């Protein structure tokens, strides 16, 4: 259940990250590249959401707890990648 809670919290954090990315697009990219990047992020988030909802089943009362720490996007993503790899390795 703990891993499922963390995955559910990942969904919340990814939504916030998507909002930040929408507000500050890379000025070095042309508008089509920005749209393509955002579409790819949305597709990945939708896939994660489907998986989490399938695993979650009827249990929906998770409360996420957040640290009051500022991190860079790369650190945030690395943290979640390592977490997901750990879950995956226990499933195989």
C-alpha cells in the first residue's frame, strides 16, 4: 500500500510539474517543439495515471505528505525514477 500511495502522490507532483512547464516554456524551442514536448509529457502522465488507478482499485483515500524543500526538476525526476525502478525490481 505504501508504494501505491507514493505512486498516487507522484501523479499529484507530475500535475504540478506540468503546470510549471506550461508557465515557463524553453525560449530556445520553437512553438511546435514546445507543443510536442508538452503533448509527450501529458501522454506519459496519462499512462502513469491509468496504471496507478488500475493498481489502486477501490482504495482511494491516500494523503500525500510533502517536504518543504526546493529541488530542481532533474532531482525530482531522478528521485521518482529510482523509486519506480525499485518497485519494478521487486515485481520481477
